[in-house]
C-alpha cells in the first residue's frame, strides 16, 4: 500500500448508527447493483448506501440516564441470560474429591479446554483486561438452577501468562460443565463491560449446554416463570474419541462440478409430511440424503448450525398468535459448538452426543457424493448492542472482540448491534482456529462467510505498528500510519491468514461480499485467487432480463458467461456463485407470483423485508399470489422454468434454494426469519406430487449440466467456444429494447460433447430462429419451457409414442435449421451425429 493510498484511507471516516435493536437483521439478501442491504428486522433501512451509511455504530444516548458510574456494573445486567447468584470464591485453590483434584499452574496454549500428556485438563482463556478470573464448574442440576457447583480462583501471578489465564486440573469429573467468572472494570464509555455476576462461555467451547428442547423456554429461577436465556456452560473434552469416520475424507469435487443446495437443517424435515421419526434433526436429514443425491446436488450449504438461541426474538406475534423465533440462526452464541437442539439426541452426554450425530451426518453426506459447506457468521454475535446480554466475548474482553469507538460505542456494520473485531490479532486467531476445528474435527468441505466484507475492515485502533511491529513503510508527514476504524483494507490480515493457511488448503471459501454498512465488494473482494462470491448481480440481472426489462440484454449475456467483468481478475467462472433466490427474499415461485412483498404474518405491519425485489407476478397488479387468472398461471410456470434454465446453463457455480425445486411458496413473505412453521418447512407431499413437473425439470437440468463440459467451463468463453446469434445467425441484437439472447457452445476438437444452441426470449413475440448448419450433425430439442410438462424436457422418461407425436412436427423444422421460439420461453438444442 503506497503513501497515496494511506492518504486516501486516512480521509475516510466511520459512520454512525442509532437505535438498532439487539440481534435484529434483515438477512442475507445481496445488495442490488452496489446497493447494500441493512439487516434490521424492526426497522426498514432499505438498500441505498445513502440510507445505510448513516447508521453504523451504536450510541448510548437512549440509555445515558441509566448508565452506571465508571467501574460499577449495572444492577440486573444479566437478569435475562447468565446471572448466577453464588458468591465469588474465597481465593483458595483446593481439591474437591468427586469433582476435581488439586489445581496446577497450566499453560497459555492451546486456548480452550484440552487434555495434557498427563491426562489432566488444561484450561486457557484470553481475558486481557481482567483483574480476576475463576474457573467455574456446574453439575447438570446446578446449571439448571443457575448456581455454580464449585469455582477455582486463578492466581494472577502463576495462572496468567500475558493476557491468557490458565490452570491445569486433574481428575475432573467427566459429567461436569464449565465456564468462567471474570472480574474487571465496567466502564462502557471506555468499551469495558466486565460483569463478575456472570459466568461466561469459553469462546473455544465445543458444546454449549442450556435448554434441551427446541423452542421450549427453560423454567425460571426458583421454578417461577420461563427463561429464554438460561445459564449456559460447556462440556469438558471427551476422554475417548469414539467416533468412527471409517476412512472418510473431504470430497473435493472439481470446482466446475459444484452444484450447491442452500438448506435449513430443521426446516428440511420439520414438516409432518417428511415422515421423520425425529423431525427437524441431523438424524432426520440423514434419512433424506438419497433424495438430494438423486437430484444431482454435489454440495449442501447448511444455514447456521453453530449454537444459537432460537428464542432470541421470543414474543407473541400479533398477526398469527404464534411465538416469534430466530429460525434462521444468524446470531451465534458458540462458534465451535453445533446447534444441540438440532440433534435427535439433544444434550445427551453434555452435548457430545450431538457432536457425534453431526459428524455422522457429514459422513453420510460424503457417502452420498455431496460436500458439506457451513454458513458461518463471524461478523457479529448474539450479544447484540449495549443492551444485549453478557454471554461470552463481552465479559472476557469487549474492547478486543468488538469494534468499538474511543468512547465505547459499538460499530454496527452487521446491522445486528455489534461488529466482530475480525482483524484484531486475538480475534483473527480465534476465527482461524475455529475454521480449522470444523475442518479437522468434522471434515467440513467449505464455508460460506456471512457478511464477509466485515472481515476486510480495519479493527478498532488498527495501525501497522500494533499489528505487525516496527514498520518500514514511510508515511506522509504528521501521520503515524493509523487507519480509521472500519476502513476497508486492501490486504486484510484475516483474509490473508485464511487464504494461505495450510490446514485450510483445498477448503471452499465463499464470500457474501457486502455488509450492512455500505461496503459492496462483489467482484472486488480480496480473493487471493481462492475466494468465490455470492454473485448478487447475477440474480438481479437474470430477474430483470427474464421479466423483459429494457437495457439488460448485454448484462444477461455477461452473466451467462460467468460474469467475466467481475471475475476475470485472476479468478475463474466457478468463482461466481450464481443464484436467483436465497433463504432471504422471495422463493423462486414467489418471484414470479408477486410484485410486492406480503410480510403481514411477521406482525410488523409489512414494514420489514426488502422492497426492491425485481419480481413480476406475470399479470395485473390485482393478480398477486393465488388471485391469478389461468393465463397468468401458465405464464408463471414458463417463467419459473426460465429462471432455472438460466441458472443451470450459465457458467459459474449454481446455487438452488431448498424447496425451489418443487415450487415452494412463502405466500409472498420475503423475510421469514421468525417463523418456525410451514412457511419455512420443506413440503414433502408437494414434492412427491410434483403437479407441474418442476422437480423433474430441475433434476434433468442438473443432469444435463453435469454431463456436458461446455456448461461447466474452467475458463471464460472465447470467440471459439461461444458464438452469439440473433434471429439470424451471427447477428446478435444488443440494443436496449432487445429481448433475445441466443448462442451456440462449440466444443473444442476432440471433445465428444455435442454442440449446444441456447436461447432466451423474454419478449412478447414469437422469434423465428435460424440455426447453424453443422456437417454430419442434426439438431434435436433438449428442452423448451413453452411446452407443458413432461414435454418441456425431452428424454426417455416420456413414453416413446408420446414423445414421437410431440416432436414429429418440430423435427421437420429442425431439419431445415429453423425453430419458432415462443414468447417468454427458453430453449436448449443439441447437435447430434446423423
């Protein structure tokens, strides 16, 4: 980075946010063409940078009157989460027969709870500003009562190295759970938020135990009321690793062969139609893996399965009479713990049984030929803003783990109340260790990083000397090299560490390359030649062109080529993760059935969710959803198919949303974050019925893609491999009112795959296409979305006599190198040997 660049960075300033609700978010919808989405659930912030760039760090103005004096913890700070009423320990380290032996000094590495060579357990935790730390143990019964069973105070001289507190404990009863009590300054205006009444989680904890039942609050203290944030604690490391991987290894499919299925573990089998004995669990998902393999998916992208609190938004929904849930899970409590309430075994063996159940799911996915990619949320935590609970990081070192301003305000680039301080040395080591853990312990194949642009921002008090020691960089006069907090970095340390880590070599890295603070990096994310990106521009372009929007023909053609304008900067087509829909936003069916969102069921008077959807209901404004005439329904079916054709013939890596393959509808709700019901449940009966042949079409399109190399290029198309056409050969129309994109894919010499002719007509007129003549070959139809199922895709699944009758007339036209293309349709033809 040169002096000029430093000068530019110095001039940039962070921007402020006031009053974002704790944990609220709008989800993961990609900004529309460089317009970032705010994640606020309770307030609509829209997509414009001019609207989101004013709301990035939390202030204390709303609670200033109740702010305690410096050094004084507020009363009731943890009344709704981790309060423990036992008195602090007297300061003696003693053995407690039946619980643990005589504590020893311990070591500062590795962090977390780990067995030593002697068979003892070494506990080590970073708490740089702590004045005193105690290791706390719980029995299961005491945890439920929010009372510690015993505590070991750590000596600040012998049990501390640098900023790490540590202790080695022999003979620890295996059934115990643990956490830490941390005493230190409470001064919010300096970013210090220690709370000695709280017992906080170890960031490296491999399980987080709290409530065993999904969606069921714990019994309140002394048996009174209900508790959504009960005391949490972590299991000890297991003395026996009894999981048998049976030789399993990460699959590492070829990059170009990846077909991603974005799915929700609970939602996949929670519906009664799944027939699962234990619905909504890892175990139930295993039972349905053969279906996903038969569809042809080669990678499963699991929405968050790190431990989170599904009761975070628990309140009565006035619109439905049901309770609101944090269904999606983008609010992490424990980054190294699986979501225990997704396990059929729940919290058995202090959560270690759930660890084994998840490992079995990964192993079975691999046996079915599918990689497992985790959607990870290292950009913020469930501790929210200054009003949020003290669960872990906040009680250990708020100034270190979160991006805070000099006066203690929380920067809110996540839209969820806080921002993880990703490029701080302690935090980036933690993130790297966490990723390594999932790869080594769970054989995870890759990661999709939620709001990954936050990981490129400068940490609090970021400067070269503090990060790297003495620097030889020459700064302009009067400047010491400091970079304004939150500034996007050209070469972020965390991204560099992840990209070059030897343990993570070969692991898939996918960035959601934007954040809620206005940073949009699609095509410009610091990639090191490795990172793929969710390509939100592909979604916007496909939706716009296929509904007939002016001036989109050229952009659509680029998108079909793998977006070289974005990814020819040292990357390949497969680094573009193409999608039309994702968990946040309209489903594929709702995208062609609604002009406007219909989020009334969320109980927020339809104020939440994205307004700018680029959707089309295929009819009049009055024909929203089910209020459609038969002609409109027919057009919707064609448009539904057209979007899938575009997605699966485009160069790049296609991603399909769970349920889209059969036409799942959320009734126009584009923000179903709070619904644990059929809006988010996979409908197995609808899939099995497959009334309109959607699932059949998707399965056959996937098979076509995997069987034809020209649909999975490893280099961007050239004039030799791709030829553009219009109605006439070699005469494409790139004018702003053009509605036709047509091209041939020409396999190179020696490639046995047949040439393909692909065309999209988003206009309202029939197009009489002229087809190229290829010596020794003749054109046959593969698919035509204007035809009803099952004739939309021609193969041997259709009885021969029916297929013959449907193609007799068309074969005559093809023999004359012509094809009449219906309005709002797409076609794929192949040239087979005569």
